[in-house]
């Protein structure tokens, strides 16, 4: 079964040090992904390992319909991440850092009927002590 996936990513980052004790930073990432596969085909000559006579095929034992299975696992989404932050050095061995990230996700192909679009706001704060 053929499966094809394409990912496209654009990334931009910037660091700025206005003072020796202050570092500002930011980044922006855009991701677009697509993926799909063909309908599964087991053919008529594929032997099922649990068949008694060794010559029976999968089609004789499975009554499953895999038509449109390729639609169930289509993938297409866009995602944007934008972050800004700072690092403040109080002393040579101690600093505080913080960043804020906004994440946007748009799922163009709902997975099994579920819509997974959404947004996230993430705040990170940390203390760094070098020794």
C-alpha cells in the first residue's frame, strides 16, 4: 500500500542583546503537512496463516469492506508557532528566563470525524543557576 506524506516548514528566529545583562528572543514557525495512502488491496492469492487447508485466501475469511479507507487517514494540517521571550542575567551565575508561545492548529482533514482545530497559549518561566 503506497503512503505519501509531504511536510513543508518555514522557520524564522531572532536574538537581540540590547544590554550585556538582557537578551531578547523570538521565533516564528509555519508547518504545512499532507499525507494519504491508496485503498488497501489484499488480492485473491494472499493466503491467510490461520486457514486450515493452506490454500484458502483472506477474502474467504474476512468480510470487511476497506473501500474509502484512504479517506479515513488523509492528513492535511497547518500549524503556526510564535514565541517571544527574554533572559535577564542578575549575576554571572544567576538569571531569570521567560517565554510566551502562541500555537495555532488547523486540521483540514478531520480524522475519523473529529475536528482537532485549536489554539494554545504557553507561558514558561525559569530560574538558571550556573555552578
